């Protein structure tokens, strides 16, 4: 479950790595999440969701160091930095120095950071998955985060963060959920989701999708079938927009979609394809909870 205990443990673990003198570093997602799960006993999906919550309440910055590229078998890599101005500023200096040292060594040059920045900034795409590219990405983003914190200091205060966290709790985004459902239920949902795509009417649905608006598709095929197809296709952003645009607004429909999304969240650790959609699913889940919250008022 996502609660303050998990959020604080996660924050403290990241800060300990961020704030360690000259050995301070930014923990990377591929190793950090695995180590935290092993040490603390939480599931990977809980940790990933908690990281996003920490980011939303401005206690943490998440840096995308390498973007996923399935065609080249490259997985997404993220880095984590606690949103404390002293920590961010110190890490910025350290990573600028590390980038300068590595760049000059590899290129047999003697340039300062500003010169290296201008050399790299227009060419980040081609070096993104190299040591220099990763260091440059981190150094650049740390500078951006430092500027952000100096420009909007009120958004990094205790009161602002607490208000944001309470908003997430009250909207149902963060809840102390019950034990995960039995494995059979997870498999059942996965199987039924696939079955929705395999049904004969799926072909006509796919054809109608090209020429009919979503609200008409829901009217023809029913909301249950519509949701299952969209979820099976990983079209989480489209469902989010439909809610925001008011096409999905009935309480019964929102409750149905919430239950489906919950089962998907319980399946994170077993469906590798879902990992690339984690943030999309979290945003969808949050929007559903917000809408239900206001309907209940």
C-alpha cells in the first residue's frame, strides 16, 4: 500500500545516497528499485507509484536519463534527486565536474564545463546512451531543477507539500489498499482482456473506431467492452482525455474503470509491457479518483 511510511522510507533512502560528501550520487532506477524492494519488502509497483507521488508533491525530482527504445532493446533509465536546494546544488557541481573530467579524458582536451555544454547540447540524442550523454543529461537537468527551486520557492515548502499530499489522499489517489487479489483473479482479468480483443465484434469495433467518436462507440458496444479493448491496447491516455472531456462521467462507469485499472496495477510485476506505461496508468487512476471524489461531495 502507498502511505506516509513508504514515502518517508523512500525519500530517506534516496537522500542518503544524494547527500554523501564527495561520494554523493544519483541512484538509478535499474538498481535502486531492486535494492529497495529487497531491503524493505514492498512490491516493485508500490515503489514505482510512491516515486511518482514524491515527485507530484515536489519532494523528489525524477530525471529521465535514457529513454526507452524497444527497437534497439534499450530500457528507460531514471535517476532520483530529493528536492532540497543544497542537495541539488551540490550534485549539480559534482556532476558538472564529473562530465568535464570524462569528456576531456575521452577527447584528449582541456575544456571547461561551459564549453563542453555547448559542444554537447545540440548533439544529446546521438550520445544519450553513452557515459558522456548520461552525465550531461544529469548535469543539465540538475541545473534546471536548481533554477526551478529558486524561481518558485513556495512550491518546495513544507506547507505546500503537505497540502498537495492531503489532496492526493482525499482524492483517493493514495489509499491503504487491501491485500492484492489472488493470482487467479489477476490471470482472469488478463485473459478476459485478451478475449475482448479476440472477440468477432473487435473487427467491427476497430473499423468503427476510424469513423465514429468515442461516445458513439460506447453507445454501440457498451462501456465494459470499450474499456477492455482500450486497456488491452494500453490506450490509457485516451481514456484519461475522455474523462477530462466529460465523455466518461457516470459514477457506475468510473467505478467499473477504477476496478479494471486496479487489477492492472496488481499485475505490474507480471506484465513487462506495463512498465512502459506506469505514469500513464497512475495519471488515469488519479483522474478517476478525483472525479469520484467530486461526485461524492
